[in-house]
C-alpha cells in the first residue's frame, strides 16, 4: 500500500485550494477538529492514478440528456426574468367597490422649482395597496341547563345541535383551513399549531388537530368512493405509481388520471393485482402507462388496450446511442431518426387533411418498427430493444389509430409530482388513517386543479355539508 505522505505530496498541486491548506496544516502538526473532516474527504475522493478503479465500458453511465439535468437547447444562455420583446404584464386594478379608503395627493407647486402647475388633462397615476386585517375569531357559546326527571330519577339536558356534535371545538371554516394547511401546503401538525397561535390567535393541541383531520377525511369518503366507482367506465386513463412509506414500511401510491378528475390509491403492492382490483377485468378503455411489468401483465391477462409512454422509449433509444460500439450507436441513431420523422408528422396534423395525416402517421409508425427489427447488433441492450418492439411495438403507437390518446404518460407523471413533493416533506404516513387522508386530500387537490376549482372552497363546502347535514358536494361536474 502506498505511503499516505507520498500520496499527499503527489496530489498537492492538483488538489483544490482548501484541500492544499488542509495538507499544509496537517504537515505542520495541526490537531484541530476542523482539519479532520476535510482530510477524510480528501483521502476518500482524491486517489492516486494507480489506485483509481477502472470500470469496463459496459458499466460506464452514458451521459445522455436523460441522465444529465441540462437546460433545453437555446435556454442555457438566456438571462433570468422577462426576455426582450415579450409583452408587458401588469396587474389589473381592484374594482372601485372593493376599495375602502381613497386618498388624493395633489401638488401645490413644482417639486423642482416651486413654480405654478396646471393639470395635464385627465392623466393620473393610481397606486393601490392591499393588506389583511388581523384574524377575528367567531366564538359561539351554547348553554344546556340540567334538569331532573322525578319519574325516571335521572338528570337530562337538551341535545346538542348537529353542527356542534359533528364539529366540536372547531367550526367548519377553521376545520377547512386546517385541512388546507395540512393537505395542500404540506404543513406538519407543529407548523399548523404555530400558525394558528401566531396568526389566528388560537392555541390548539396536536391531538385536537389530528381529530380535525380525521373528520375531514371522513367527510371526503363519499366523493372519493364516487370517483373510485367511476374509474372502470372511463374511456381513457393515464396511470403511474410512486413509492410511499407508512411507518417505515414500503408501500406504493397509484395515480389514476382521467379527463376531468384524478384519483390516488395507496396499496402495499406494485403489481397488476391493484389494477384488477381498481379497474376490474372488464375495463374497456385505453390505458396510458409506462412499460412496467404490472401493466404488461394486466394487458396480457385482461386484454386491455394500452398506450405505452413514447417518451420512455425515446429515452431508452438515446441510451443506446451512448453505448460503446459503432453498430449499437448506428442502431440507436436509426431508431432515433425514425422517431424524429414520426413526431415531425405528428406536429403537422393541423397543416394537412385528416386522411393524409393518418396515412403519413401510420407510415412513420411502420418505419419505427422496421428500424427496430432490422440489422439488430449482437448487443444485450439492442437485442432487448428489438424484442420489446417486436412484442409490444404496436402498444407504443395506439395514439396513431385511436383519436384523443396522448402518446406519452406525462399527464399522470405531472399529477403524481405533487405526491412526490409531499413525500419528501412529510416523510410518509404512520397509520391506516394517515393513508386514507392522503388518498382523499391528494385526490381533491389534483381534481380541483383539473376543473379550475378552489381547494379551500371545496373543503369548506364538504365540511359544512357534513356538520349541518347537507348534501356532500361531488367531485364530478354536473351533466
């Protein structure tokens, strides 16, 4: 094993400045703790050339755009902010009926020389400032005198009003606010408690906040189950899944995105059994998804029509173009050119008659399948690509023959992004109640975004209906 001091001398000149200073302090006998951690990093990362492990070419990670988070072409040199030539955007003024106070600021003389002034026609400059008033609590006090029944020989009181029995300490609007902070803003119970104390002027325990969230979750049961029952009848669905942790246990969040709503379901399994349970064996729509084994099994056993994500295929083709070997790169390049031709035709659909567009699109699809099955090099990744296109090639181009089907699974991936962010912030759930709450609030957030509804307004309507015994608002539009 080479001497450590020798390694230091050989690599001092090539190391960054902070590492060179660490070496100098080490040689001078510095014993400070601040020297130890950088030195450990230096010893683990800066190895002499003879000790750097050599990986075989097949194990080198390709540096394609799918692995490097680079900005799109043409955007790497742009400055931040508005670009030259873009239209100016200004905030519209509040209407006059919303303005409570009006102030005029006339001038008696020129601010520079003090000379007399005359009005410049009707030109004025209007500046509006908006602010919020301190939160005002509305407190109801209900008194129930106790009576004695001589016949029954027991005390009795009047029954609680329905909204008091259902809501308890917290009223419907405050309940909706707590649910909004917890579900839409990813806030923890401690953060909500601090917000209510500092901003609203109300102190509520964490246990009380948990009870409030459970009440909202129960109030969302009916609209959630309505969407769940409607899923199998949808003509088109985009599905995706992501990991979920419940008290450290690995689970999965499934996303089902329809045209007017999105439903989330947390399940211990990441298999076709979930699809069979949710969509059933009679699902007659088109399923947009990636090429994961669960969807292939569901397609094989149920016979459902599938649109595999074309963006995933393009990413895998770019991977082939970065592998070592000219034959593999040429194979990937041919596939990439065929896909580029396909998308060129797809983006010209508004510029040609429908019949001509359909013919050219089908011809471009056949070109992709032909490029993937001819002159396949003797390479594991290339052979796997050819086998995939031979087995499932037509499922990548369902959008060619089925109008209204998206060629990618971006809709589901965009919807599930909110769940991924929530998982990183909250670190998952700890109980079955937590899972049910997440399923329902995520469904509400995504569906309201699709329909242009306010999440808080919908939560308030649902909670108010539960507290006062009204009809629960549906997440499905009327008609």
